[in-house]
């Protein structure tokens, strides 16, 4: 109940009679005396359980419709990528003696695999299951550092303008996902301006009122940072605008777009606790606005520029690799071997704990997050550090949202995202070993 005296409360209660859970909404107004103390309250208490259940059924129906779209889109994209990967590897196996040919085919397969990883990343962002590593940052700095890549992405026929508010507040987000979202918006804008035009990225501090987010009960009115990406392209009609954030919805020709760009942006903003909206009119361009919650924290210190030197085992370090997928386990062991590490293996947490209780030297625990057997990688790391307090830990996962619920991966546990390459693994090991 704020200074206005209005009471607006939504809660869940357990009914005393039968123990059932009910949804309750309270609306009212407090009346104050001369000393500004609330003395009486007039209002209404409503049981909104049925309304809430109806909304959940509607959301589920919409989710099932989206899953139908996702299934077809994912199958189409991945079958194309797998055709490239399997075809190239088959040719390598049949004629492995031509080194230049093998290198060319392997590079083509690697490019297709990376595209598959990008599709998965966008899907996870849309479903809000991607593991994010948020930092407190100034979006202006990220955009300035990112400008050259934006210009390359949109081409020479499009002018990129940055209109940045010098007094912009910091926000807390994953910098990589922010840059990916802006890049997706820039690419969409480029495609909307085939004859060239202007792309404008603008930042400013903003305030969202209650009526502006009436359809977003998870958001609170207050201070936000606005990042808008505008183009001078052909714009959207009402039908396109209504479906723009849907996964795999695209107005582009077959093979020229997955329809995941805007859905990735939508998922990123929702996961960051913000709000996204589109303003567009056919023939007059499009502006996509991202409202990100202002952070009260100071901006994190800049990371050192340039690639880190490859970290190889220096003193015969031993890595305990815990992975339930045999092919992934074999790849991890092979990569660590190339880096000079000795390895021990386990396929689930119980086996890993047996090794940790034994006398063998183990310097690093490298574990998958989502595993069978009733214990995930985070839980394993806690127990492992209890058994060996000085143990270094590195986790790896494609996503963790469903397996770990709201807890996720703690910020103090280094996380390596799948798929990963040997050099990425080496850099993570360098960080945890110092």
C-alpha cells in the first residue's frame, strides 16, 4: 500500500476447510486520520482462482500452438544443417588421404555445426531456458564497442547512427545476449531496407507507467533504460506486427531467414526482467524498443582486451570428467589430453563421488550440469568441495532451466556452454586455475 492509500494485492492461500490452494485478489483504499495513520480500509476481496485457471489453460493452448511451429521449423533447419555435416564427414571418411580436401570439407561441417548452435541458442533464449551470466554494464559502452560489427552486418548502403544518452543509467544483463539481440534487430532492419537507408540505435532513461504494462503483471512501474533500434525501411502491416515475436514466423523467402531473430530478442528482454514493443507502419519504417530495468549497482570493471593465451597443463593436473553422454565424454577426454591434462571419468554423480572419496589425485572437477541419477552438476560440486575443499570446479551445459528450476547455476561456478571447442575449454581452465 503506497502513499496514495490504494491497496492492490494478489496472493495464494491454503483454505482451512479442505486444504486447497486458492488465488485471492484484494482491491481497496485506506482512509487516514489527521496524523496520516491508516484507520479504516474499504475494499473488496475476490476469489480469482477460476480466472487464473482459465488464463493458464489459454497460455497452455498458445504454448502448444507455438510448439507446433517450433517442431516444423527446428526439423527443417536442423535437417539442412545435418545434411551438410553428415555429407562432408562421409566424404572425409571415404577419401581421407587428400589433406586439402579434408580440411575444406571439415571447415564446411564446422560452419554448419556453428549455425546449429546459433539456432539452439536462439531457441533457448525464446523459451527463457538459456543460462545467462548477467553483469552490471552501461549499454552505451557495449554499443560503441559493437558499432564496427553492426556496420559490417548491415553493409555499406546503410548508415549506422548511434544516439546515446550520456547520462544513461546502468543495467544488469548478459552482454553477449544483449549484443546478439541488437545484431538480430540490425539484420532485420537491413533486410527491410534493400535499397539502403538509415539504422538508428538510441538510448535514454525512461519510466514505465502502470497503464503501459497493464498486460505484463510480472513487471513493476518505475525506472527503465530504453534501447531502441529504428530503420527507414518498408515497415510492417498490422497482421505482420501481431505475429512479429512468434518463433519461426518470417516474411522472408524460404532459406533467407529462420524466423527466430525477433523471438530471440523477446526472450532475452523477458529473461532480463524487461519489456519489448514494436512500433511500425507500412511504408514508414519500424522501431523496436527494449525496456531494461535500471540497476542500482555500479558498472562492472572492464575485462582485459584481446584473446587469452592457450592454457595447457603445467604440473600434470588431473581432471575428473563427469558426463553421461559417451560421445561427449570421449570428446572432452580427447581435448583435455591434447592440452596435457590427465583425466579420470565418471558417467554420473555417484561414480564421481566414489572417485573423490578415494586416494587418487584430482585437481579439477569438470561436470555436466544435467545428469541422470538424482544429482545434478551443481549438487555434485557442493558435495565434491565438501570432500575436497581445495577442488576447482568447471560445469558444462546446453541449458539448465528445467533441471534446476529457479536456482540455476550459482554465479561463483564457472560455466562452459555446449557446444564448445578445445580452445574454449582451455580458456575456461585458465580462468579457474589462475
